[in-house]
């Protein structure tokens, strides 16, 4: 499956990032229902996002980007979600793969030679990065066979959101090393002949994200293209950094979906005569939305402390769990408040109800998050809880 995208000219966007995100949301909203119904990727939104500065928003200003950090990037994604959940979620997967090396550029001077070339490409060429993090996570996936000068990788990567638009997949594979199974991290060019996109994304919700499987068949990865190796199945400083930065961005999308559902339901309810039942449902919905906002702020504040660690993961993942539960509850209550009118597709709520369910499936899912939080509270090891 391939999608041809028109390259955006590299020019300076106008206005603030928030204003740009609102314009993208407004434009994306016009096609969101069609993309959902046809299960088609939101490809047409990418040239506009490139031109508006959303693709390079997280690149440091010194390297030619927008210089936005986690809070501003999360606000950007939340706003885009008001128009199209799928566009926002696909964009979040690129955005966190930019925000992570940008964080390293700012806070780890020794890492600059490794991350700066990629960041400059995002700013200069507006390339799109993909993530296989949710499918790989701490355990890793795929096989890396040692060969002269590097590794030969064969892997099938699931949940690669934005795959049809991607230029580089930031991924990993597991190698059998003398010290035990070892995960190697590497950039995988989507244009390589060994790489293909499988048409697998036929789902309950978030249908426009193009989160297809990506097949890698015998790709040679030279040693110099492997920035990190780590033991498989154990937390590593790399993931303390990545997860602390990434998840406030990803869950900003689900907060935005919940906000959109709330607004739709309130507009429907206001058109009816006042009632105690409607007021009670609206109050419950508003309370759940406030809880989701507070939880997301908790995640963002943890990232802004710039101290990635086992403790920051505990804070971020606790917030992630609370955003999930409360955002889902907001959309459920929005359907109840809207009544029968919300059951129609044209009301948009049924699509948001399906889209919000995806919040359940990112790491750490509730069982692992509970285990991790309990271990932290009791002072027990968390190394293999993921």
C-alpha cells in the first residue's frame, strides 16, 4: 500500500503554533468523517501540516525549527484532535520522535552529534518520522542477525501510525549477543526495497491513522547507524527519557477528543428544555473532563522537570492511566447527555466514542501501571515491569 504525498515548500509559517493547529483542525474536520468511513489514511492533511510548521515544531530554533517544547506541543496536538482524532494521533507519533532527540539536544550536549543531523533534516526537509514503540516497547521485537559491519534485520512492526506518509521508522530489533538478548535501535528508511507496508489497519476507531504493519525483510543496518544497544526486557535510561517525553504528547490527543465530545454534547443539550437529568449528566461529564485535564497536567509537569527516571515514569504513567479512564468516561457521558441524537453518525459522537477507545492500548496498560506504581511505593525493583 502506497500513498503519494505532495512535498510542501520549506517556508516560514505565519502566526502562533496554537493558531496553526486550530487552522489544521478546522480543515481536517471537513474530511474526518469520510476518512473514518472509508478507512483511508489522512494523507491530504500532511502537506498542510508541513506548510503550517507542525512537522518541525519541536525542532530547536537553533536548528531551523519552531522550538516548541512539551507543553506547547501537547497543546498543538490537543487542538488538532478537536478537528480529527486520527490526524492528531498520527501527528503525535511523529512529534514525540522529534521531541525526544530535541530534549537530548538541549539537555545532553554529548548527544548533539548523534541527534542534530536528524533534527536538521526534519526542519530542512520536513521529513516525517514514524514510531514502532508501542509494538516494540521494552521487550523489543524482530530479529537482528550479526553480519560483517552491522546487522541484518527481519521484523514485522505493528501499529506504525502514519506509515503511508513516513520517511524514517525509528525502530529496533533483538540480537543474540554474548551477554544475552540485546535490543539495537536504528533508523529504518521507509524507501528501502527491504521495507513494505502491509494493509492491516482495519479497526474499531482511529481508522484514519494508517497504523499499518511495516515489514522489514533482511535490511542491512551498519554499526554506525546504531546509536543505542540495551538489554532486552529491562528498563533502560533511553526509555526513561523517551517515555517521559512521549506520553504527555500522545495523551494530549485523547484529552482533545474528550473536549470535542463534551462540546458537541453541550450544544445538543442546550437546544433542549432544561432538566435535572441533563444537568446531572453534564456535571458528571465536566467533572470527568477536569480530572482528565488535571491528570494530563501532572504528566506534562513531570516531563518539564527534565529529570527522566523510574520516578518520572511512575508519574507519567499514573497520569496516563487517569487520562485514559476519565477521557473515556467523558465521551460515554457525552453520549448520555446528547441522548438519541448522539447515536447518529452525523452528530460525530459515535466516531469519537470509537476513537477514544484507543487510549486503552498504549503502554503502560492498567495492569502493568498498577504493578509499577505498587513497586515504586514499596521500594521494590521495577526493572522488568512494563
